[in-house]
């Protein structure tokens, strides 16, 4: 009796505050505590009353907030009531961990209830053997649709598309189309556009639902349809597809194969996910952490970061070798050792600023061959003007600090040289990498840092050695 009373109190507490998030947007600690207690006690009733009701995105946040063993307990206790769509809301490491613990027959049953794009999102992370086993348990039509989507390259529009759509012939009337949508049970849960196709499934055009509702029943679909705006090739990279949505303010777009046949539809909710993923990927690659996730284990995290740390070690050795060339000058004037990190650091920061803007502009398509030289000239001017300003500031500081006007002049000149080099390196290196087919987000950081460090040390120490040799 006491257990039932405790559960009633906990349930009432959650019902009084339906939002599972605190004011900072994190899952409430009291909610996590109650769920953790229910998992420890095996209280299925509490979980089904308070967790099953959550939206898929809320369930995803809950899974990411729980401990690994708690996640598996939650999925096991909920059984068929667990919403597999929530797995599309968590990072890859957590998704793999959970899916590996779910029997294939349970995955197959759940996937049959999912939209095709969500089903593909889960299936693509599975081993080929498990994937084939799950697909073999699905109805023939659904199995063919999913296999076709999985055959497209990763991160392509074909992988992101939904294969559920509404397509009608051009000779149907508006009345026939409306009756079809009312009577047909196998239609997408929500849609805002119908596609018009010929007998070979070649895309002819599209009709928005509002246009159909405004037309008379006897009108032919071909008279009210419009040419489909920017059909997306299934092989197109998902980032390019997202740029089309942004450029033309699309809510949905037809996806076609090489022969122009309709194979799916890409919707704005999928594109929002793509934009988020691509931005997240670029930020991580700029930091040299690849596709690392917060939930990754220590071994995979070390492996992810080691390569770029090793490259940075090599570039640091290169910078140090330049310093060693001027060791005699540094021995004669200790002030050089004190000031040279300032020149290199300012160049590195300036280069990172330019590089970040350039990489993002390349990713969004705002920077191309037509405006490249204009942007290069602009960044060079910015680097030069910033160099002059900080040359005045640092020259005055060095003069006051070491009571040496000549040293102030040297560091001022080096500051101008390195900030101009940083601006040029920050834009030219990403452009060059992009032109060679490499991802500028991956390699730019290490190269730009090398340029600014080497230029900073060489210009400052070289100028100082030359200046004091002639004076």
C-alpha cells in the first residue's frame, strides 16, 4: 500500500509540471531522479505513465541524460512501448549502444511504424548482417523502398528523403484527387504538396494543397499544377540540398533519380537537422576533433584527437626550428624571447578569425570563384589596418617596457607583416584546399597556425637580428 501511495505522489508531482526541462533547457534533476528510481525498482507502470508520453525529442534528451546502464534498462522495461523515433534524436554512439541491445525482430516491428527517413537513419548504423535480417522481416514494398534509400551515398539527399509521398497523374480532376486522399489509407501522416507524374513515374510538376482546396472539382490537375521548383537529385550532397531550401524558401522538394523519376521527398524538418549537423561538423573539424561525440568512450576520443595533435606537434617543431636559427640573437637580447610569443599569438588569432569566416562562407556557398578576389583584397586590407593599429599599440608598449625605441619599431614592423600574412593564410589556404577537393574545415586550422607561427617568429627575430646588426 505504501508503494502505491509513493507512486501516486510521484506521478502527481510530474503531472503538475509537465515540462521535463528546467529554466536552462536541461532535463530536470528531479525528473531524472524519479526515472532513475523507477528503473532501479523495475517500476514499469510509472515509466509507461510518465515516460512513454514524452515527445521523441524529449525522449532523446532523456536518453542522453541517463547513465549507459539506465538507458538500456529503460529500453528493456518499455519494450514495444519504446518509441524508436527517439533514436534519431541522440548521437551515434548512444544510438549504436541501444540498438545493439534490441532484438532484430523488435527493431523490424518498430521500423515498420516509422517514416522511411527515420527508418534509414537507424538502419544505416547497423552491421550489414543485422540490417539484412531486419529488412527481410519487412513487407516487400517497404523493404524495396528502404533498400533503395540505403543504396544512395551517405549524407546524400537520397539518404535523407522520405519515400512516402502523394503522387497523381495529370489527367485526374481535383475531385478525383480529393476523393483519393480521403479514401486511401496508405498515405503519409502529414504532407503539404502533391506531385504530378507520368506513367513511368517521371516528375511533371507539383500542386500545393491550398491550390487544390481553392480549385473546382472538375478542374484537371494539369491545369493547376506548376513546374516543380528545383527538384533535387538523389545523389546530391545533403548540404547542397539544404542550401537550395535556404535560397528558395522551400518547405519540401521532390527528389528524383538520374532519369528524372520521382523517388522521394525532402522536407524542411529533415533539412533543419542537416543544417544543424553540418554546422556542428564544421565546428568540430575546425577544432580538430573530427566526428567526436560527448558520449564517445575514452579510447575512441583519444584516437579521434591524436592525429591532429600529432600534426600540431610537427608544426610546433617547425616553428621551434625557426627560433633556433636566431638563438644567438635571443642570447644577446632576452627581450626578444619575451616579446616573440606576442607576435605569433596575435597572428594566430587573426588567422583563426579569417579562416573561420572563410570556411563557413565556403560551406554555405557565399564564397566562390566570382567574389574570391574581392574577399581576398578585403581581408588583406583588414589585416594591414589591424596590423598598423596593433603595431602602434605594441610598439609603444615594447618601448615603454624595455626602454628601447628600436625594439618597439622592430616589433611594430613584425606585427604588420604577421597580421597581413595571417589574413592571407586564413583565406588562401581554405580556398586552395577547397579547390583541391579537400575539406577546408579539417586541415585549415593546422596550416594557418603554422603560417602565422613561422611568419611571426621569422619576421620578428629576423628583423631584430638585421636591425641590431646594422645599428
